C-alpha cells in the first residue's frame, strides 16, 4: 500500500511522520515554511489515519515508509517524527541508516520500551471509553491529555477532528473484519512507547550516524521525557532538548517556534538547500 501523502518543493528531501493522535494535517503549520526554506517536503497519513485506509491484519509500517519514498524517487531523506511517528522514524532509520540524513524526534516513542504504569492506566481509560461506545469521551481524553497549556482553542479543535476521524476509520475497519477482540485502534499515543522487542536486529540504533535531535516537553508523560534523554545516549550523533512550555505536541502548541527549531537543526545537520 502506498500511503496517502502530499509532496511539494525541491531540494533535500524531508519526510514528516505524524503522531498517533493526528494525521498528516498536523504539519499544516510547518508545511509552507519548510518548502519555502528549500526542502522537498513529504507528509503522509499512516495506515488508519487521514486518507489512508486502516489495516486489521499484520503489516510492516517501516516498509510503508520506504515504499512511499521509493515511489517518489527519493533515495535519502531527513525524517521528522512526532510520538508514534518518531518511533516509526527511528525504526525506519535503523533498517536503512544509510538513507537517513537527519532525525528530528518530537516526544518520540522508542521501539521495545515498555510503558509506565501511568501510561498503561491512561490506555486503559481510553479502552474503556471506546468499549462503551463513548467516542466523544475518548476524543476529549486525548485532546486534554496530549496538548500542553499553550494550545489554542483552534488547535484543540483541529486535534479533536483528526483523532475523531482516526477512531472512526480504525473502529470501522475492526468491525468490518468481525474480529473476536473488542475493537481498539492499534496506534494511539500510548502505543508509541511500546511494542517490538528491543533485541530485534532491525532496531539496533547504534548504526544510525545521522545527526539527531530528541525533543521532549515538560508537560508530557515522564515516558517521553525519559526517552528523549535516553536517545541522546543511544544514538551516536544525537542531542536532547527539553522544552519547559511544551506538552506532547509542541509543533501544534507553538508552531512558529518549532518551525524555527526544525530549520535551525536541519541547517546545523548539513541538510541545507545546497546540501
């Protein structure tokens, strides 16, 4: 399956991977600025989000990433990932480190890391709401949990719309497949910190030589703050940045500030217009 996507611009390639509470529209605040800065910008809806259908069977999300880039003739790219998208960016870079020019990870998950009791409890609350057919309650829980104090009412409404759509797509796919298990979306934000045994060879992060930036927000779960700190040690060429104002979705909470942060990082990493 080729993921639904947008592509624009010319220059060094930059792939934007969304969080598990959003879809590719989460990058609306950064899209034009990154293109104007001289990048070939691609953003995609992962399976079960936005315009990409859900998948109830087994599939390889990392293969989806590289299939998309291959279909666009992109050999090497910088990867920008938020939460679940960050975990996917890490997995994609571990599989093909030679194809990654830089990694910007915003409140990223980490393959193989077990979630905290606090994060598991949050996931159980979401499960209970969905199993009770309280879709709006589950949407509100996600918006209240993942957005920090600087999010505007418009941002909260946009995130609610993206999360609501994802729930509907994923739950409909589960119902159509007539699965025995209670329907539950497979890639929410709590999932971003777990799954995939860390011993799997394709998730050896030590071979990722590309410059990396691991960002975490002070208002986020401790899991993501700890992952960002750990990534600075796990990746050979990484640094950690703590944002005292941010929640889990800083690119939506202070979009202009995060756009500037990304451009500064990419320039410093050598992923510039003439790079």
